[in-house]
C-alpha cells in the first residue's frame, strides 16, 4: 500500500488535462474554463444548409497494407500489440519522465543546472540507499535519444563550388565546403499523417463547398480549385483511382539569431501535409545559408538553394506518380499520391524561388514600373522555358524579368509550377507591407511635406495620444504610452490596424482616410477562415477603392513617381489565389515565423554558440522525441494528475485510463471557438462578486443607479406577460411585479458569436469576455461596449443596437432564473456611417431629463455581433467613437440593399406607400427593443427617378403627401430636405409649420385615441386622432389622379363643422374633401 500523503490525490480535467488538487477545484475549473454555452434555440446546422461535392476518383478509399481496397464500413484494424501497454520505456517511471520534461522541455535547464538538480535529488535519496536514474545530464540526454517515437534523423550533405576558379587567389566561398542538413521528407510526412492529433483535422479528398445560396465557399487548401485540378490530372491514370492526393505545403524564411556576432543567419525550411485543416497547420525542417554581395556568389547561392530544395523533396518524387501505402491518423491505410503544394514565402524569398529579377512580380508579367497595370499575363513555367529558349539571357532579364542562370527546383517534379504555387502572405504583404511600411509611412511623410518638421511631430504625437486613449477590450491591444511608429513588430501592426483609422482622421485629407478604410475592408475580408464567392466580390470592390483613393499620395507629392511596389501589387493576386488555395489564413508566413523560436532561436540559445548548427539539430531531434513520447503517454492516460498522485494510484493497484477524445480548446478572454457555426450566446461567468449588497435598493445606491428597482420591475413585467398588449416601459409602475429577492452581481460574461474576420475557429465562431467592473487591474473602471442583435435578418447596424454595460447581475423570480445586464444605450449620430471613415459614430442616449437612458437584460437579445459581410467590429470598442463599418455603401459600383437604398429609401424606385411601409417596419423594430428607450421614427422625404439613384427632387405637393403619410404611420419627426431646398418644398414646409400649433395637441396628447386606416377610400391614406370630443384627420392622396373622401366615412354621422387646418391640393365642402393629383390636408371637427 502506498504511504499516506495529503498531496497523493489529484483530479484531472477531461477537456484540457489540467490537474487540480481538489475535486472542488476541478468543478470550479470546468465551470469557469469549459462551461458549455446554453443550447441556442436555433442552431445553424451547416450540414443542412451547406452542401459538398467530393472528387469522384481520388476518393481516399481505405485499403490493407498491401493496397487492396477494403469493403465499405470495414472498421480500421486494431493498433499493433505492445508488449507492455503502460511502459514508460526508455524511462523507468512517471517521475523520471516528468523530471526530464520539466528540465529539458519546460524550463530548458542548462546542462549545469540539470547536474545540480540531480545532485540535490541524489542527496535526498541517500538516507534510503537509493539513487537517481541518471548520474549527470549526459545520461539523461542519452535516455531521450533512446526514445523510438518521432525519430526522423537529420542527414548532412557537404556541398562546394565545382566551377572554374579565377587566376590567382580565388574567393573564399569558392573553396569552402557547405553543409546542407535535412530530414527525410517522406519519413516526416508519414509520421505526421499517422499522428492521432490530426484524426479529425484531415481532408483526404478535394472538395467543393457551397453555401445555401449555391455560392462557393473557400476555406482549407483541399476546398480550392488547385487541389481539384491536381486530382483531375492524377486521375487520368486509372491506377491512381481510390488513392488520395497529399499536397506538401512548404515555407522558408531567413531568421537571425545573433545580430552582434554577424552572419548568424539560418534559413529553415518548413513542411506540412496540405490536407490538414488550416487551424491544425504544423511545420518542420531546417536548412542554412549565408549572404554575400558578389554576383558570382549570388548565382552560386541561388543554384545551391534550388539544388538543396530539389534534394529535400527527392524522396517524394516516385510517389508523385505511383501510389504508395501510408498509415493515416484514423487507423486506416490508404494509397497516396504526393504533390508539391503552395509555398509560403516573403517577397525576397519569392524572387529566389521563381528565379525572377528583383522588383518584378513572381506571379505575373507586369513591368516593375507599372506593376498594377491591367491585363498582365500570369507567369507559367512553360512560358518561362519558351522565353529562355527563344531569347538570350540579357533580353529575358531586361524585358521579361527572368533569370535564365537559375532553374527553379519545381522543374524536377511533376505537376509543379512555382509561379502558381507561391501563396498569398498576409503578414508581409498586407500587414507589415501595405499597412505598416507603406500607408503608415506615407501618412507620416505627408505630414512632414505639408506641415513642416515641428508641426508634423506635433500631429504625430497627437495621433500617438489618440492611440494611447483606446480603452481596454478583448482583442484590442492598448498602448498606454503611445507607440513609436519606427519600432513596430508584426503583432504591433495587427493591433494598431484596428485603431489607426480613427487616430489619423482629421489630420490628413479625407481621401487618405478613405484609402485606409478601403484597405482595412480588404484585409479583414481576406483573412477569414471561410471565404464565400460573395466575400471575394466584396474584397475585389474594396481593392478597387483602395487603388482609387491611394492616388491621393501621388497627388500630395508623397509618391511623385507613382505607386508600383511588389508587396502591394501582390494584393491583386489574392482573389485568384484564394480560389486556388482557399483561405490565406492557412498559408501565411506568420506560421513559419512562429516556428523560428522553437526551431532556431531557442536551440541556438541552448548551444555553445560555436559551430552551433549540429548542436541545434540535436536539440531539435530531442524535442521531437520528447513531444512524441508526451503525446503517446498522454493518449494512454499515463500523464493524468500529478506525478505524485499517479504514482500513488499505481502503488494502490490502479491502472491509467485513456482520456476521452475532446477537441482542443483554448479558453481565454479572446479567441477562437472550436466547432461549427451556431447562433450567438451569452453566459454570465460562474462566480459572483462578493462585495455588493444583495438587496436591490441597497445595490441601486451602491452603484449609483437609483432607477434599478424600477427597471427590474418593468423587466419582470415583460418576462411574465407573454406578448403583452403594452410593454413594461409603458404601464404604470404599480402594475409591475415587485421584487424583494437577492441580486447576484458579476463582473463579466462570455459571449460566443459568429465573427469570421476575427481570430475564430474553423466554423467562424469567436469568443470574448465582456467586462463591467469598477476597478480593472487596480487602475480604472471598465465598462465594455456590446452590440445587441435586434434583427438577425438585417446586416450591420440595421440589425443591431449598441449599449455600454454598467452591471451584470442575476435574479430569481417565482422559480425562474434571469441573467441580466444594465445597459446604457448609445445611439447613432446621423442615419448613415461617416462618409470619410465609413464608420458609425454613436453618442449616449439621454431621456427628457438629460439622463442616460438605461434598459434591462440584453441576454434575451443575445449581446453579440452577428458577422456582417464587411463589419469592422474592432473599432466599436471606443465607447463614444466609431462603432461599426457599414456592410453596404452607396458609392462607386457598390450594390445597395434590395429593401432599402443607401439613404434609407427604396432605391428611388418605390411608391408613396413604401414610405408608410418603412415607418411601420421601423416602429415594429422599436417595439421589439422596448418603447421605453424613448427612441422614435422620423420620416425621410424621398426623391424620384425610377433608377438606382434619384434624378428628381419631389415637388412641394409630393413632399406634403410624404410628410402626412409618415405622420399617419407613427413618425414623430420629419427630416428636412437637403440644403439648398427647392422653393416649392420650402413653401409646403412653411405652410405645414404654420399648421403645427393646431396639430400638436392631437399628435402628442397622452390621452389621444389613435386609429389609422390605410387607403380608407380608394387611394386616400387616413390617420385619425380623437381627443375628447374633437377629432383630427390627416389624409393624403397617394395616387396621381384626383380622389374624394367623405369625412363621415371615418368620423361617423355626427361630424360637425369642419376646419381646414392645412391643405396642399385639397379642398373641403361640408364633409366632402376633394383631392387633386398628389393632394393632402389636415381637417379638425
């Protein structure tokens, strides 16, 4: 029996394998980190709404180890038997493995540090006559080297220059020997394919995905046209049918490990199976190169570069035409055909890969001085070979930008064209390149050119101050002290993209702001995990606007010679590349750069810094072995709990149990949500705050919100009374339920929603913590802003309201639990987004006493953003600033909504009746939100023209009809016509204004009885207000023919003397009203 020890028991989270020392701690961890969202009422079932086409021939049929296809529904064969199922080989125990993992992997302890730890461990065992499993660090390293899992040995090939030597003393590089270190790519791929970690993350068959509108959706590499086309070519050989196509995604990028010592540069090459999902992308591999300035040396290094790459992929060449058998992650064997896939590289690397001249595009024939000219032909290897064969080297260099002295490595492999395979690079082309190196630098240059040095520095300092004023919010990085623009990293650029647009507004010409706004639209559209054909259309439009507005930098003298930049030009190839390869998110150099730390920088720091390459490779190999062993032990349940609790369990006769198969999930304030797209959800965090009064009146005083008890009572009225005739905000407070129970206060809630342009899971789902706390990190209060969805069928701001959360709390009433939020509403300033930034501007909504309007419970409406086609939610975090990018605009060739036009009208193609219809629709929206918000609908006069945009202003009579129609259907305000106002509209508006003193006592009387009868007589729209014994009738003839109305038809037989209060093309005699063409009037009796 194991000795008693209070720490010998632990509890392991089944989702993330985190160890908790108590069961209560485990429950708290699960409730906090992995609490599932409440099941939405209407999940979005993508299996029902999306459909797929899979390649009919390369369909990944399972087979046996001899290549014979298995019958359908045959289960995978059992894994090979292991002599000792729970063996720690080559370690002796869990404690030994944990010691090695802690020192070698987690802490990266030095050799001397490991020796010291072993010495202390040995001293503690000495009284018991025991010893440590290793006497020193070298013995520990030998045990790691003995791990059989994850072993893909490094090989080294020595290379040297073999060309003619010049007379005299040749350059040193001609006589030096170079080392090319590599792994067997075939062996590495087989290990990756067989990894259980990729079991649910692999697409074996090229597919085409379609949304419910039968439009293509591009996501993972296998969803693109390139993979399908490759499968078609391969399938021309019937012997390949039933196999699966495995594209090899590669990437390379130089990295520097020591600036001070000079020439400490390494050039790792990474590789990944292309049929794993973008979110699962991994990379491996390493190589090395140095740079010199000699032309001959550059030619030699380029030839060496391509020769090494060709040697690297040589083990796969035979399998690119003849299928071979591989073990897959799901346990089946399958026949595979390899192929070189997309290559991830920055522009300098692309120049080397494509063997083109610097400043030329590696993907098209555009001239360096006119890179963005239309109709440039795409490069192909076939065309390049033809040019080289037809012209001498100087001509192809000068006229076509081709280096004929270097042959791309892809020429040695079937179906590979390097010009096609170069993938988009969001990091270097979009984020670092176009945004940071171009737009931001150009803005600063403009300020210095136009304002002078002193004034420019002051403006840049103000821009810095605006950036530093950004409030805290998940996903929105703060720069409290501002930021020096010359020291941005890639992560800095990503963070500053979200706030830079509003920071420069007002300091630079409007077209510069529009240029950045168009670029941001493009950026956030193409970075989605799943990109539809409609999204590609929007991205193409945004790119066209960006090219249009960037001319302002040419006109301002910032770019006097024009704009022709390779990285910026690459944006023109994004639409085509997305159709080929799917979302650029899975093919970005940020993937390779993120591997530099683990593959190069950390191994370098662990080396002696002298002849370090072999030491770094040895470290990398040991890391791979330890990682593979960790996965294997964890899959068997051998790493559950702590080393102490596991050992105690084994001594008591227990056996480890494999953990359940659960998707990885990284729960934090901001990030991706694993799984398909579902409806949005909001959940309060698990733990309530303690330092708040629980009694509602005391809480109201504590938070300085005296109306809280009233709001809770009105809220409960709405909850208890299903679809009441009147809302809680409209009834007398005495009619609302009283609440005397306890209130629990929370400082945050978790929102899960669809936001494809954010960091999200494969289904586009995103997670954020919404916070409302009086003291954030001990510095200041934080009240996050939220979008409240009010109409899921509308895009952007048409379907959302905006609020600032002052309090999260919950209450229980009559056995029902209510999660609530106290929200201050923010209302748009104006009816459209800002013309320059394209962003909505909002302000606090005040009631009649100039107090902030507060409302209750956003949870019924789901306080989250529904991703609109081009929404820029990130800027919404500035509580009184810009909110959201309009998803559809009315400039250029953009398409306005089908229902309402860019200004809220019906694309100037509707009838008079459409005005009343719009007012009805918006009043219904306000009723859904709660009339207690105090918001109202204003009528907007409509122009005419019968086309997409108006060509004729309304006449005065038409304006009067529109005004009466709007009032009849609930409008409480009328928007004036745009200045300069035509004289006839001024006359009609003046006449109506003179009538208002007689109308207001009816229109705004609290005790008025309102009845509206549309088209009461023929084409006449009638509104009736009754106050006491007096009646007001507003009537409008919506036809262009004459009409009549007998007031007795709406007021009964007792109609007395009629007073004509207002008339536009209308006259009254007795009770009979006669309307001319487009007539209206107001009548009191």
